[in-house]
């Protein structure tokens, strides 16, 4: 058997390991954000996350033969970064002020908003089964948020807003990566994020002290590591296979929430999270099926034209 025969399975394994590494990195970043917000305001945490994140990219930028600076889409990067900063501030506030498991569960509603945004923005066609999955996902969001009930917290709406803005960013990234590489997208995002996030941070500035520097550095290093591993995982593997691995972030942060902050899992959060994650898995599966179907039909269509 030739070595080439093993290539697909090796790529699938590498993609899974990269996604698992990305999931762990994002989970540790969430914990670091919670720890950092005990010392400095959310706006300042966002600034240092971006500043340390850009520093973490320097070794990659200095790599021989790497040229992530070439782009003709600077205005788009500015808009993408501005919306992304809004999403980041909402998400960081939620992680700092809500139970970790609840904040992360609501962040998983982003793919639901992405499906809607893809229809409105990119003109994609979504069939009844995917719409049903989206509706089920939003039922899961409502179960966690519980509007009008005694357990309702207005802060959960901040987490939902962060997920909505993150969906807009995901569509923008999809457009940017049509011409620019993943490293270029990450690099220019940080280049804009650092000065943008400094502005709101200056209004609430408090100089970090002691161990706060460690938590702030961890948000940048693990956030950047998570992004880089995530983009490489998606380049090698299928979204439908990798999406369930990303769900491992929820039990990870729930464990840290229990160990470090004495948080307990609310049953409504667990029920809502299961519904949201199930909806996401189905949406990812349907997208992968449609992509494979389109790829298999393309050669056939070409053959008919040439015959």
C-alpha cells in the first residue's frame, strides 16, 4: 500500500488534534479573562489581549518566506475589526460577569446567526431542515436566557449580542479569505484591534499589578494560539467532523468554573446548551453534505459541456 493511501486519514487525525488544541486554548483564554477581570476593567482586558496577541504573532511573521502583509482590502479589515471589537467586548464582559458555562454556551449561538447572515448577506440558499435546526438552536438560547422568568439576567443579552456580532465577523472573514490567507486575516485584525481597543480602555485605565500581568498575557497568547490552530484545522478537515470537537470547550470551562470560582451547572444552561450544540452539529453536517454534493456534481456538469 502506497504512503499516499494513508494521507487522508493522517490529515483527518491532524485536523482533529489541531481542533482539540484550539478548543483547549480558547477554554484557557476564557478562564484567563475571568481571572484578569478581577483586577482590571473589561475594556482593558480586551486591549491587553490584543496587544499580547500581536506580540505572540511576531515569531510567525519573522519566519523565512512568510509574507502576510500583502493585501488590497484594508478598508474591509477596518470594518471587520471594528465589529469584531464590539463582539469581543460583549463576550469578555459575559465571561467576566456570568457563570463561565452560561457565557460559553451562549457564544455557541454564533453559527445560528451565521446561517441567517449568510442568507441575507451572501445570498446563500438554506433549506427547510437547516432552518429547523436554527429554530431549535434559538429555542436553546431562550431556555438559557429565560426572558420574563425569575432566573432572567439582563447580562445574558450581552452574551447573545456578542454572538450576533461574531456571526457578522464570520461572514466578513469568509469574504476576506477569498483573496487573503488565514495568517494575513489574523495579522491585520490584530493591527487594527490594538489601537481600536486602546481607546475605550483609556477611559477606565487601571495599571495592572502583580499576577494580573500573567492573566492578561495568557489571554493574548492562548487567544492567538487558538485562532491559528483553528484556521489550520479547518484547512485540513471537514467542518462537520471538527465541530463536535470544539464543543469540548464547554465541559472544560465548566470544570474550571467549579474548581476556581465555585460555580455549579444550572440545569437550564445544560438543557439549552445541549440543544444549541446539537443544532450546530446538524448545521455543520448539512453544510459538509452540500459541499460534497456540489463538488461531485461539478465534474459531471463539466463533462456534459465538453461531450
